C-alpha cells in the first residue's frame, strides 16, 4: 500500500475556522449534559478547579500533540502515523493508534447518534407543547415511552445520521466549514439567550451556589479521576479527531495559543450550560436527576412550568442538537479521510457507506433500551453499555496515552520545536515534563481506575 502524500480533502480557510471546527467537535453532549451534573455533585467550585488543572496538565498537552502530529503528517491519522513513524525511524506498530481511532469514532458515533436523536425528537415535543404545565408523571412517561419504542428511536437516530452524513459528504470546505460557520455562532447566541432567561428565572443564586460553592468535603482521589475522564471526552481527545482536523490547519497558525483558545471555549460552554440549566431546576423545586433524566425529564418539566417555557425549551434542544451535530461530523473524519486518500474513493460514497454502517450498529444501542435491555453478553453490561465503556473508557484514554508518549519520546524533537515554534530549552524541558511524564501518568491513572472495576466487578 502506498503512502499517499496528497493532503486529505482540503484545508480550513483560516486559523479561526480551525478554532471553530475543533470547538465544534469538543462542545457536545459532554458539555451540556454531563459537565453541569458532575460538577454539581462532585464539589462544585472545588471540582471546577480540579477540572481546570486536569485540562491544563493533561487535556491541553495531548491536544497540542494531536494537532501537531496532524499538521506535520498532513494526512488521515492512519497515514499520518505511517509517515511520522518512518520519519522518526520508530516502529510501524504506532500506526495502530490511527486504526484504533477510526474504530473508536465509529463506535462512539453509533450511540451518540441515538442520544442526539432523542434531542431532535425533543425539539418537536417541546415546540408542540407536550410539556406545557405538565406534571412530573407526564414528563417521565414521555421519556419512558420514547425509550420503549424502538421504531421512533430508529427514525430519529436515522434523521440525525442523515443530517450528519449529508454535511460530511459535501467535503471539508463545502460541508464541514459551512455547517460550522452557521452552527457555532448560533450555538453561542442560543446559549447566551438561555443564560439570560435562566438569570431572570429567580433561581440563579441557587444554581450558582450549586455549581460554584466550594464543597471540599466530597473531594477525594476519585474526584481527580472523574475530572480527568471528563476532560478527555469533552475535548475529543485520543481518537485522531484533533489529528485529522489538525491536518487541515493552515501553516501559519500558532498551535499553542490556538489550542488554548479551543480549550477555553469548551470550558466556557460547559460552565455556561450549567448556569443555564440548574437555576431552572431549582426554581421549580426539582431534584437534580442523574444521567439522561436531567436533560430529558427534569428540564422539559422545568421549562413547562415557566413563562414562555415552550419557546425556550425548544431553543434548548436546538442548541443540544447543533452541538451534537458538530461533534458527530468530527467522529467520522478520521475514517473518511483515510478511505478517501488511500483508495482515491469518492467522499460522498464513503460518507454514505459509513453512515449506513453506523446506523445499523446503532440499532444495538436502540434495542438496549427495550427489547435487548436484559441481554448482557459480557461483564454484565448490555450492548450500549459495552460499546460506551469500550470506546470512552478504554480506547480514548489508551489513544491519548500513546499519542503523548509518541510525541515526546519517539518523534524527533527538532520536529516538535519547529511545529511548536519553541526556541528556548527551558520551554522544551517544561513541555517534555508535562507532555511526556505528567500527562501520560494522569491518563494511565484514569485508565487503570476505569478498567479495574470492570474486571473485579
Ligand atoms: N467532545 C464531544 C462531546 O463532548 C464528544 C466527542 C468525543 C467528539 C470524541 C469527538 C471525539 O460531546
């Protein structure tokens, strides 16, 4: 197999478009649904502080490594790793990293599209007034009914996949860039609108306290691991997404400052989402539910009790859907870029095939909520839980660990200096300690922590 030197499908037209695209990948269900909840439950302000340390010491260095490898390799993650291992005289086994990323992207997309399909369904439900002055019973039953109905879930899962694949099939500049140019500014506007609405709801002080009051009593070693795992998923690290997006980055952009901007945007959205969500929950005297319940039961119920709730509830689910779409397109890119460059295949055909494949794979997740709920093939986990655990808790951390190790210990440091535009030896030493020691150790800790309970029960 020849190593294609031709660039993948295109280039971002500016550094800012890369920032928006990478932020689009990073900002997703992880920010709007997961972060607020785990921050509130794990010590509020104290957790936010720990999370920021994890982002700075583990997330940012790994993102810098991925973008750097991509920009140097200028190809899909698989071929980037092939080229760079050759240049470094390193073992070609590192290419495994690229393959694992492709697989992780496919697995994550298969269930991400199912959950995002629920959000699409909820745009319609909220807009049509299902939750107007609804009782808790109605909100719970609506969500239960959706989960018990594989056909409806398959339909919305299909709609989400169609939108994603339609954007991806159009290519980097006509598809990805155009979608990102529209969706990202809109996403920020919608978030600010919701924030303003929430500030006027009467529960803002309570919401603020829930997220930011320092509650040191619940902080323990586990908090660090939860924060690190979250930093990982939310920043889209460890599976080649940032590598392939990095391969489209213009030559003249400074990687360090660009990555810091992306990380800051992602964190801003996560915090703002929490501040938009919790006041609405508290002002209605509701419980901060766990998992999917917060977004699909508690929030619709809260919106339903508030003035103009149907309008703002709809705005909320449009926001979630936009965020999920810009993440989903980034999940497909490592695979699509590879097939297109390796086999000179037509991008639209590859995109459609991948979409159909992921949709079919996603049926396993759809059925995990109903007809296969009790089918637990391995480790007492159902299909959805298995795919989720394998991709999120095993493949992403392993990918991140190897990326950091490769960049610092296998890649010639002249390449790193040139890519990061670093002159000073002291800065290089600092980079090697953080990127080559602290970040891999941090990831290894998360890795062992999430893996052990799987086998010890
Ligand atoms: N970062 C996305 C989110 O927070 C999920 C994602 C993970 C996207 C890995 C791409 C790659 O929802």
